[in-house]
C-alpha cells in the first residue's frame, strides 16, 4: 500500500476515521472527505501528518450534490497526482417506518448510500482503470436481512450490494470492486440504539457475543485494497456471526 492514494468518504469520524488511520499506517496517502465534520477532519489530518508530513489532504462536499463529485476526484488527482483506491464509506442512517416515509427521507438515504457511490465511482473509474486500482463499498448485513422500521435504508444498502457486483463486472479486469458488510460495530448515536437492553439483545444473537471494533472494518478494507489481488465482486460480512443467527 506504500505510496497509494486513497479517497475515503465520510472519513473524519467513527469507522471512516479508523479506516483512514489503518490505511495511513500502512503507507497510503489519503484524501479524507467530509461534509459537516470539518473540526474532526482537521484533527485527523493533523494527527496523521505528524507521522508523515503532507500525506493527508481534506475535501469538503455534500455527496448529494452529484455535480460536485467529479471535482472531488479532480481535487484528489491535482493534489497527489493520481488515485489508486476509493472507499465509499459515507452513509446516512435513520428509521423510515411505513406510513412516515417522505420523499426527502428517500432522497437522503438513497442519495448517500447508493446514488453517491455510483456517481463517485463513475467519476473515479478512469483514474482507477489507469492505475489498476480498486473500490471498497461499505454495505451492511441488513442489505440481505432487513432491519425492521428501516425500509429505505435497507433498500439503499441492498442496492449498494448489487452495485458492488455490477461495478465489478463493468470495470474488470483493470479495477477490482468489493464490499464490506458490518454487523454490530459501533452503535448509532441516537434512537432506540441508546437503550442498553436493545443492545444486549443484539449482542446475545451475535455468535461471538460481543460487538466489533471500527478496527475490524479498517483491517478488512486494508486487506481488500492491498492483499486481495484475485478477489472482486465479493461482499465480506464482518459481523461476529450476527448474520448467521438473525
């Protein structure tokens, strides 16, 4: 991974930040995308640049603004001279129970979880093809096993799983495209997930009887980028066995 240039969307916080730290530690130069988390993005840049000066750049964008996405790729190439890998990590997540779904909810969830990864991948494809690069999409185990009250989110992640396989077909043989489906890694910051009893029920039905760590996703992303030259079109569940026992 030494010297590779990797664009990570939603890279300033949580799983995105852990992924950035792991890829950077293995020698990659990073473009860290953020939307509103500028403070966190700048702190992460400062942290990583202390280890390797000039190795991290930031780009701000609302990924729902599709016209902006080619410029995100252009800014990456203008700064580092190339693009080797794209990690589509940014995601909206909130409940959409039947009877309460609005078009704005649809636009947000489909936009961040499916539409933006498609159009950003399309914008990045020429660079990735040139450098025989790869794409890693952060999917979700609920793309296959729906989460109750999250109709639109489930549908968006299901579309992202299909997009992952479709892009693998379209961009082969030069570009590999894979996905990671997290299970219980980090609890959402609001909603029913703040209830300890609800959390424990999920842990009890996870085969390893614990939640995972953001590092687990980061390690898998690093593997798919640097150590999996004959893997494409696959989605790896990193869920402690949760999807086996839903």
